[in-house]
């Protein structure tokens, strides 16, 4: 019985010590937070990795400012505020007791321009909308003209094609590169006025073929109606039909000849009259 009482007292003592330690830790943390709010402030704020968003925009987004109490906002709060922007793919936030707040950012990269109405917008490589932009006659990115709500699969493949084109730095000599289609197998890019049927998947091989075809067309100075790269074992190139020139109409020249003939006859008659007159004169003189 005495041994059981001793064990029970030991357990109770251990529990009491644990509670006391936890209580002290909580009190210390509360004291630090209290003193921190009174004496610790944000002194410096540093952002790294932002290319599109400016520091001013990030400060407004996070709500951070100098001389603000250091413990008035947590790193989790800052992270959640940053993620409200579609431009922020990921972030790492750090604070230290010296008052420095450091934020490392991973921004989204615009892959294409989505143009379905009067207000075009930038989209990233996942097809997510980033921000609206002003309408321009020529964009620096491929223009996707596929409704993501109605044709999700075709839109996804078109955005993937836009990303591949950006990696290869493919641009149009004049105007935009336009991507259209309602199904993945119908995805088509229009570059310099020439439709190029790309279809679904295997973009590296197809774009290699396109480089070859465009090089050959340039050497031959050849215009085409369209190019089809969807087949694995062949490339389809349909030449542009040349307009057939109509033969020159001969009616007008013939009419001119007809008109000129009477004039020539008149000249002959005049010459013959002169000869006759001359002959008669010589006859009478003789």
C-alpha cells in the first residue's frame, strides 16, 4: 500500500511540475509579446524575387510598414495576404527580433494573352488569369482565342503550346500569333497569316517540323494556304492557289486597226490622184 501511495504521489508531483513549467512558458511568451509590442517594431522590410509586382504594391498587399509592432502580424498572416494575388505562386516569410522582415517570392510568369471580349487579360502557364490589360494591336505573347469555360481541354493545350512557343522565342514577323480551336485535336496557330494545325501533344517534334517547313518556304519564296503537322510520318503543306490571269482582250486593238485602215486607204487614194494628175499634166505639156 505504501509503495502504491509513493508512486501516486510521484505522478502527481510530475504533473504539477509539468503544469508549472507550461504556465511559466506561457507567461514568458505573453511577457515577450507584451514587451515586444511596446518596444519591438518593424525596422526594415525586404522583398526578393518580385519582377512584376513592385515593392509598393507588395507593402500595400501585406499591410506591412515600418514602426509597426513586430508581433502585431504573424508570418502566416503575411503569407495568406500575399497569396490573395494571382501573381504570387509561393512565398517564404521570415522575421527576427532585430525588426527585420524578409519575404522571398516566387511569381507567376505570363504565358499568353486571353482574348475573348473587349478586355484581354494575361494568363500564366496553368491558364490562370493574372490581370486585365489594355487592348493593343500587337502583343508580345501568343493570343489565345478559346473560351476556357466552354472548351477546357482545347484551352489547356493552347496554353501549353503558348508556353512552348515562349521557350523557343517564336514570334510573328507581323501581327500576333493566334491560337484557336474547340477540341485538342483542332488546336491551330496562325502565324504571319498562315494557319498551322498543331493538334494535341508532342509539341517538341511538331515545332521542330515547323522550323524546317518555314525555312524551306523561305528559301523557295513560296506562299501556302495552310500547314498541317498533326501526322507523325508526314507534313502536309497546301500551296496557295495563284490567281489565273485573264488573257488580254484583243477587241480594242482590233478596233484601232479597223479605224486606222480607212485612213490608210484615204492616203493611198490621195497618192494615186496625185500620180494621175501629174501624168495628165505631162501629157498636155508634151
